[in-house]
C-alpha cells in the first residue's frame, strides 16, 4: 500500500489527528490490504504464500470487528456500511 493512500485512510477513519490504533483505522487499513492482495491472487492463482497472508488478515479483521461490535455497536454498523463489509 502506498504511503499517501495509507495516510488518507488514517485521516478518514481516525477519531482524532494521529490516531492509528483505533479499531476503525485498523479495520480500514486491513480492508485496503485485503482488496490489494485479492486482486493479486486473481492474476496469480498459485501464489499460496500470499493466500496464507490474506487469510491471516481476514481473520484479524474479523476479530477486530467482533471487538468493535461488542464495545460500540453503532460504530461497528457505520464502519461496515462505509467499507461495504458484510455483517454476520
């Protein structure tokens, strides 16, 4: 992911300036990475090491989303709608 794109995502989803650790920012960054790797895997179907990394990112994002849904359900709903992520 390019630095400019990462900075834009952090600014858009951060709660305050310089916020990189909130669950919203982490989920948004993981979603961007997941989308990039998914595009790569469409071209390179036998790249199993990237597929394994993709699965790890998807699992981490799911855990962060579960945490966010427990802590603040309204933020969870707005984040999943904005990122177009399916909810359970």
